[in-house]
């Protein structure tokens, strides 16, 4: 029934031709383009490092896949002629050689040198042996000049005469066997697997030492054909019917593989051939047209002229892909159309499990039924325009819509195609615009949008945004297993949500092309394919997993551009599905120029697996060669070091980085130039290590090459010169030491005499100091007596005067204001004088006994009350109010007499500078200190005076500074006494508003 439906469907669709490209792209390299020295290529030989060598009539050419290097008499010492013959091999199998027309022989190696110089061809049975050239048929003219034709096979030679074949040992120089054979003049000879074969017309024989053995070849050609050989590497080709076949042999006979078609080898005068069996690349040399490379083409683009631009594409059947515009394209290139056109914007389309086609068209959802051969459809219309579609594992169709006015909100719907009357069921209102959907299991949906990736729990409708992807513009979500979900974005590349645990952001390629990843496609061989605006990338899926699991730190992205076969580098994205995987391994990708197909199982990427090679440099425009060590003169201006790694693929996939270390230089990895060189203009004398590296393939591991660079020092920078300097310096030091020793001994004698004299003087001085100490002690005792006398003789009268003044002020006649004012003045002056003298005396006693101060515990509030009571009359006389806001729970443990003087001076200064105001004490106690604050509403201090007092404590540290102070003694006393109790003082004052003084005392 299924087959019948397909046949019936094909009857109602139209067929149009597809336009693809040539089967195998090829490129010519010629002397006209400056690539070759001359257009006659006689032999093509690979070497063990991966280079391709071309033998021309104007030198030997080395090709690394990107650049040609010519070796001739200009750079090979002793070479007399550039006209080369063809490549040879030795019977010992030790490389290949080439001779010029003068008989000089070069060995083919990275730096070719003359192997044989005498200018004569050497004997045909020596180490080199004699070989026939490429594609030489045995002709009658040959035997006019030579008796026999010789072919070297390992260490044996087959000698062909017109009537017999002889077998000869090169090592023993003896004939081993011989048998009769009439040689046909159209005979062609070739070697495969160290076995000699003979072709005569369409018959093939194996040439043995005893006889010719007939051998079969599979699939005979119509034409007889011609044999082309490359005996330097034992390759043979059959050219027939304008097709070129690569020949192989085994116990079942000869086999041929077509490597080129629709090619006229005779017209192009093809003479030399080499086929790289691993990379499937064919190299051809022409006698007149140069060098031709024929590469495989794994990609083909099929373009529908009616509408070449393709977007969404979905698997229609096992070999066909359906585009969003109704085009049906198979992997071989045939293009058909559905009979009835689809109503679709060509960006979104899916086929449900019943085979029905679902498309989006602005605000309409269409279902085209397979049962009517897609000629009729159902339609559902929604409020917003439709911006996403997805079919989950259960066959349900999910639809995302977007508000076209704001593009900041949308809706999510689901519809069951199997329902009798399918309905769009709203799932959630969204605060963003959805453009891609992926259902992860039964309870979670991932929704991509221009503002990031959102996770929605279907049970709770709770939505969160992925914090790693953040606000990246998500193009789509893909997963072949639920443990690994790929998210591709616009301008931020590729992400992986691995094992539902974390999200990894992968690095970009060197050109940042992969920033705009259109899609992710997985193939059966374990690779990820990523189309972009600038080409296609292939990367190992396991390599990405290892990067996400922190097992490696680099990723190898293999790049393809349109030289690989597709029509344009600009693939299309922003659609669903964005790619199609066919059951036969083919993958289809949409682009601006058709749908590109490739067989993922057969694509053989050309990887940069060859080692890095470097033996050439230019020092100030002078070319030099080296092995692993490069020596540079210290006066060089510029050195350019060249690197090679034979690579015959896209040059974007070969990236060589270098790093220079040594002699206090440690550089970061630096990309070489386009021609794989690095240059330096300044290197100080010393030894350096130049390390080159490149990623070798999908395992994302590096190949390394290390070069030692030596910049010889000048003679004054050499070790021997420095050693001589050190030795000379040591001798000078020794001589100087001896002279110094003599001088010191002489000085010691003089010093001993001076010490004896000074010792006597010191004894006299000590005696005088002892007497001085006695005198000072007596003076201090006298001062103490004097202070006592002052205390008795001055304090008592002053105190009496103060009390008398107070009595008179309070009890005399108040009707006489002048008299009362005079009494008030006498009282306040005598009061202040008394307390000044008292404080001065107390300060003197304390300072004289400062080393023997005794602490005691006392209540701070009580001490302040005593001072307030003492100063209350004076304060009232100036209409001031004294307040004590200190808690009675605050105790001090220090010398009470000393702290009393500090409080006395602070309160005295506050009363002096305050009239008709308030003076308030307060205190705060914490774990480490007690802060006592005195605040007044007096006249305040000028800024100059405030700055003076603020810096006073620092200046008091020096005895010399103390003599400079002239602005009152009270504050000096406070500072000195605070130092004794380990306290600090801070001042804040503003003219006209008052002053705040804070004492900080440690607990």
C-alpha cells in the first residue's frame, strides 16, 4: 500500500532538471601564473614528509599543497644544468633520485643536494639502476640504439630482448634465468607491489623469472587503452574511453578504480601521474600545460531555477527531501514539485506520523493531507503570527507565536494530529518571542528566542532563562539523545547542555565564522556538521564532549568552502527543520543557491596530519638553511623563519602557531603569517627555543616542532671574557685587601694610642658626671621644698582672696552697680588665679613623679560633679548653665589627681569662652574605650586656632617644639597629661556656634 501511494504521488508531481557542478573539481598550476619554473612536468613523487616533488626541464620543484619551492642551480651548489629527466628509485628502496641532462644526480629530500657530480651518467647496474620513463611503449626505434630494455624490480632486473626475457641479480651481477619470448612492439610494462606486469593490446600478464602468466582484469574497457606508470613509487594507471583508472593487483588479478572521467589525457599531453589513495587526490603532470590537481568532490548543490533559495527541509521518503516551498529533491539531484502549491512562508514545515504536511503562513497553520495527495488542507488561525513549529517524539505538533507589534511576548500551543478534530491547545503565555522549540522528556520544554534559551516546566508552567546562554540570539535547539542538547545561536556560536547538569559555551574558529551557527547535524560516524554564513564546519562530537567535561582545552573545526563542491558559502538558517538526515547517510542543507547534499559516510576530510618542518630562514634578505639549530649574527636587522607542513586541503584548516622562549623572553602563542612565516627584529644575545604547533585533526591534539635559535654574543658578552673580568677583579680585590690590611694595622696602632688618651679623659668625665648627678638630686630636692613653700605661702592667700571676694560679691550693697562689678571682677580674677596656680603646682608635682603614678578606680560622674560645683559660681556670673549627662555606671581606672587637672582645665576654658550658654559633659563607653565629650555654645575657635590645637599633640613630641608655643599653657597641660594616661583628644569648633572636645581613653 505504501509503495502504491508513492507511485501514485509521483504521477501528480512535475519533474524539472537539477543543476549541479562538475564531478571532480580540478586546478592547473603553470609557469604563466608564476607557480612553476617551466610547464613540462616529467615525474611526480611524494616523499616521507608529505611533500610532492615535480621534475621539470627547469629545475626540481617541491610542493607543500600551498606553495611551490624551486631548486635549481641558483640554490644547489655545483649543479650545472636545470634540465631534469625523470625520477628514479634504488633497488635498496632508500628514496628517489633525479638526473639532469648532464648526468648529475640529485637525491629527492627536503633540502636537495648533488648525489653524483662528475657529469656522466653512471652504470646501469650500480646502486641507482636504470629505469624506463613514464608511459614509454617499447618500439622498434628503441632497439636501433639499445640491445635490451631493463626494468628494475627490487634488487633484480628484467632484461627484455626482442626474442627473450632474462632475469638478472643486481647484487650478485649474475643472470638467474632466461626464457624465449617474442616481444611485441606495442608492449607496455608496469610494476605493482614489486611485481612486473606486461600489457599487450587487451591482454595482461604477470612477468615471472620463469614465464609469462596470463592474468585477468575486472571490467574490460571498450578501448584497448594505454598504461601510464610512476615507477618511482610503483603506481600504474589505465587510460581508456577518456577515463583514467588506478590499477591495483592481488591474488585474484588486476583491479581498476575510476579516478577521472571525461578527460582527454592525450590532448593535455599527460606524462606524469600520482594518486594519493588516502586522500583520493589525483596529481597529473603535462609535458606542455603544467601541473594539474584533481580533488574529490563530496558536496553537490541542486538548484531549482524556479526558486533557488531554500530554507526548511524535511525527510519526504528514504531518498527525497521536501522543502518549505513544496520542492521534492533527491540526493542524486532530481527535482520535482507537489502538484498543489503549499501555503507557506518556506521557513517552517513538518511531516507528522501520518504523512501529512504541516506548514505555517503568518497567522495560519495548515495541514495538507497525504490521503488527498496534498491537494486539500485544514487551517487554524491564531491571534499572533506563527514563529516556531516542532514535532515531538509522541507525534504532537508544538506551535510558537509572536506578538508582531512588540516582539516581546508570545504564546505556546500544542495540537494532536491523531485527534478526530484536532484543536490548538494553549499551553502558556510567554514574556518573550519564541523561535524554536524542543521537548525534553515529559515535563520540560526548551524554548529558544532572540533573548536567550528558556526552560519551562509543563507541570508548574514555571519558566527560567539559561544563565550561560543568557541573552544570546538562539537560532535553534537539537538533540539526538536527551543527555546532550545542542543550542546554536546567532553571533555567539554553539552551546551544549550536557547530562542536564551544566551548559558549555564552545570557542570559535580562528575567523569567528562559527559565531553565526545556523544548525547542528549529527552523522553516523560521530561528527557534528555546522553550516554558517561563511561555509560549513565538521567537528568531532566526542571532542566537544571532552571539552565540556574539561578533558581538553582546544577544538579542531574542519572547514569547507564552496571549492569543496557546493554553490555558495552562505547557508541558510532560522528555519525548521534546518537540515535533513537521510537513511542512506546523506545530509541536506539549505542555502541561497539550492539544496546541498553530501554522503556523510564517504566524506574524507583532508586533515593536517603531516609533521611541521622548518629548515629555511631569511636573515636580512639572505637565505639560509639549517637543521634544528639556527645561528643568527647579533647585528641582524630582521630574521624571517619559514615553516612547512605539507597539506593539500583547504588552507584554512592548517594553522601554525609559534612561541619564543628563553633568555628572559616568554611569549604567548602567535599565529604565523599566511605563508607560514614568523619574523623577529630584536633578539639579544643568547639561546632561544622557538616552538611551533598545529592541531592535527579531530582529536584536537597538537603536533610540535622545536627550533633552537642562537644569537652569539660579542666578545665582551662571552663567558670567557666575563671570566677574565672576574679574575682581574678578584686580583684587584686581593691586592686592595692586602693594602687595606696594612693601612688598618697602621691605623690600629694610632687608634690604640688615642683610646688610651681618651680612656683617661673618659674617667675624668665620669667623675664630673657623678658629681653633677649629686648636684641635680640636691636641686630637685630643693625644688620640691620650693613647691611646698609656694603651695603654703601662695595658695593660702589666693584662696583667702577668692573666698573674700565671693563673700563681698554676695553680701555687699547691690544698689551700687559699679562697686558690685568691681567686687565681681576681684572675685573672678582671684578665683581664676588661685585655680591656675593650684593646677600649675599640681601639674609640676605630677610631672616630677610621672614615673611613679598610681591608678585608682573612681566614678566619672562624681568627679565631674565636683568640678561643676567648684565652677558653678563663676559660671553663673557669666549666665552659663553647667550640665552633667554622664552615666553613674561609667568608671575610670587611672590616676585621679592627673585626670582632675585635665577636667579642671577643660571646664575652665569652656567657661572662659562661653557667655549666656550651656556647657555639657557626656560620655560613651564601649568594649575597648571610653569617650568623654565636653560641648559648649561659646564663641568657638577660628580655623587657624583650631588647626593649631589639632596639630599640637604631634608637635609636643619634640622638646625643641615645646619652646615654640606661646598661645597659652592650659591646653599644653591637657596634652601632656593625656599622654601620661594614653589618651587622645579631638576638637570640633565653629566660630559663633561653640566647641566640642572629645577625650578617648582606652579601657
